[in-house]
C-alpha cells in the first residue's frame, strides 16, 4: 500500500504544482479572466487520464488470461520507462519549473483562449497519463484481490491535491529539489519491482521463456500471504520465488539507474555550491 501511496503522491504532486503555478500566476498578474479556459484545459486533462485508466482496466477484463498478462507486462515496461524519464526530468527542472511554465503561459495569453486551454491541457495531461499508467501497472503488480493498493494510490493523489492547495495558499514551504530527490530515489526502487513483475507477466503469457527457472524460493520462510511478505510486496514488489530472468532484469535496472541518479544528484549539488560560492565573492 505504501508504494502505491508514494506513486500517487509523487505523480499527483507534479500535476498539482503545475495547476497551482498556472493559477497563481494568472491571479497575481490580474488575469482572472483567463482562469476559466485554464480550468477547462485542466478538467479535460483529468478526464483524459481517468478515461485512459478506465480503458486499461475494463478493456483488459475482456481478454484471455495470456492476453491480459501480455498487456500487463508490456505496459509495466512502458510505465517504468516513462517514470524513469520523469524522475530525472523533474530532478533536473524542479528549480526552474515555475519560470518555464510562466513563459509558456505568457505566450498562450498573447495567442488567445484556445491556446490557454491547450497549454493547461498539455501541461497537466502528460502528468495525468503517466500517473494513470504507472498507478494501474503498480496496482496490478501488488494486487492480491484486496482494495488496499487502489486505496493507497487514491490517498496519495488526495494528499497531493491538499499539498498543492497549501502551496497555493502559501502555507507550506519545502525544498522541492530535495523532495523530488528523495521520492525519485524511492520511485526507482518501486519501478525496479514493477519491471520485474512485468517480466513475470510476459513469462506467464509465454511471450518470453524461463518461467520455471527460479532464482530462489524462500516461500517457506517469507510466506507471500504473511504480514512480512505482504509488506515487502506492497513496498518493493518483492516476490519470494522470482525467476532468474526477473532477478537479472531487476539488478540490471536498479543498480545502474540508482547509481546514475545519485551521481546526477551529486553533480547538481556541486554545481549549485560552486555557483553560490562564486556569487558570494
């Protein structure tokens, strides 16, 4: 449940921040007349994300078991690719997100109402589609017939909305760069588990082989339906009897991605420190 809460929080907060920046900028520049088309674009983006998620859920129910596994595995891989790109993109642009969005909004204001709707729709729509896809794949990866994964994701999204409102009201001040660094690192771990689970889905669909080649089996020590197994699966997508290919893919993704992410973070911190030092001279 915690992993899905984190996904909902991390993904939803980006969309909330974007909406807050757009609305706050229009209010501060006394362009309240432009709020309606912006909210129209935001509403259309939310509807698209919900429709996309509903299409994934209900569309997959009409498929055969192997087709469902093939779809789930394929979308898991796509979702991991998207969230990996998003983690690095947000880590790089968190400091400049406000000015970047305001520049786009200025251009849209000059072009008219339709441009405002499109700007808000595109700014929020990309986040919404990524959120729907990654939450859907993560929920299916950790779901064991309970509603806890869905509840966790919804609680995360609800928290993101509340935090976004507090940001707008000026009641909350946090270092966004540090926030996205910590949550980004945790999401890399979650994404590794989703990727491994996606590989397992593809193996069950007979899309790739190796389903019966287990790397290890500690089900007798950590029962999948026990409290520890449930906790590990909910947080890390842990599986007590993974295949060899799952373990290999998990390692090949997690180790270099985390190393690159941490190295990227260190380099940015060093550059920021150098800029501050030079400006203080």
